[in-house]
């Protein structure tokens, strides 16, 4: 299977390096320094246990230089989705599948607009990684990835190309050491992660702290809990059955499990780059307004991070 990975940041490098031993992997990105570093010396990965290793991966700046791919994984920031989706549409096989593994709730519509509904899918990954420099990444947390189609639909058997591709991709990820499975209700997983991101990411970015520090003081925990409850109430108002009963307990457990992780939003703020706040808190706030759910904390942190 040939896999095209759109994005040369932390998760793009992690997935490319892991998959390189299992598939024909090509990376495509607009970050010239990152592409050049991958070409020159490969991708250096530091595993959660501290082991360091290097994977050689082909990388291109120009979509016309990339070969046709069976699967395209979108691993760019949300504000880069439309460009990445357009590039994926140009390189994807007619029966191929493009999968967004990004943070945020508004990436799949942009992807489907570019590649067509039959060739678009969504994934939710709980892997966390930190970019140490061009083509260098630390794999901080190794947790499962869930793949699925939206809107959810039953498998139509072998003729269902999208389901078949999803199954093959899940198998490939598992073989590469990245636990993955196809989910019959991926929207629940998508909103489940959105609850986590809408609670953790803005606060870490505003206070410049790692995830575990959100539990260090009662005042922080109260704000964390309030954001989690607002996002969960919004999801439930949409009719989404979240994959956890208690959003506060779940978000706190994520903070504990990823205590040393510096969220992607914090990393973006520290580097002076655009954040994904609009695709996370912005979408939650807009959906809450549409559904009549009170979400004043979400509205506030959305505007505060925008102001950074």
C-alpha cells in the first residue's frame, strides 16, 4: 500500500516514520526546512521509553512530484486543511481514501469538498508528539487511533471500497505499532476528543503549562471542569453518545496520563504560529449557540486564545 502523508510536523513525522517499514510512504509538505531535513537525514524519533531511532522516508515539496497514493493521511494544522485536501485530491487514486487525523471538528467537510464524499474519512488519534526540530520528534504518549466514516453507515461488504480501505489502514497502523481500529460510531470518538481538547488545550496555551499542571490548583481544576462540561453538554445536545459517562473525570484522567505533554496549542503559541482554537473551541461555541446550550467559558477562552 502506498501512503501519502500530508504534513511534516510532529504527528506527520511520527506516522511516516512508523509506517515506513510497513508501506511505501511519501510525505508532502509546504515547510521547506522540514522536507529538506527529512531528505537529508531521515526522521529521528524518540520513543516514550527514550529509545531513539531514524527512519528514511521520501519527502516532496511539490504535489506533482508525489506518486499516486492508495491512502492519504491529513496531518496538518486546521488552517492548512484546504490546501492539504486539494493536494490529496490531486494525488489520490480513484478508489483511494483520504483520512483526516487532525484536531478539530471542521476538517472533514473541507476534505470531502476536495476529494468527494466516497473518498473521505475521519480518524481520531490519541497519540501525542512534540516536534524537537525539523524531522525530529518525541513520541510522548502512545494511545489508540479510531477510524470511521461520517455519517456512519453499515459496511456493504467487499464492494464497499471505503470500508475496505479503512480496514486495511487499521491493519497497517497496528503492524507499525500504532494501535488502531475501525469504529462504528466515530462521531462519538470525534466529539470525545473535542471535549478533551476544548478543556485542556486553551488553558495550557493561556497559562503556558504542561497538561498535568492543570490539576495542580483547585482554581485551575474548576475551569478545566467547566470547559469539559460545556463541550460535553453541546455534544449531547447534538445527540452524540460520548464514550465516557463523566466528562470531568475523563478529562482529568487524560491530564494525568499525559502530564508531561505540552499541548499542540501551547507549542503553536510558543512558536508564534496560528492555533487551532477556531476548529476546537470556536466550533464548540458556535454549535452550543445553535443548540441553545450555555457555554460562556468556551466563548471566553476562544476569544482569549484568539487574542494571543
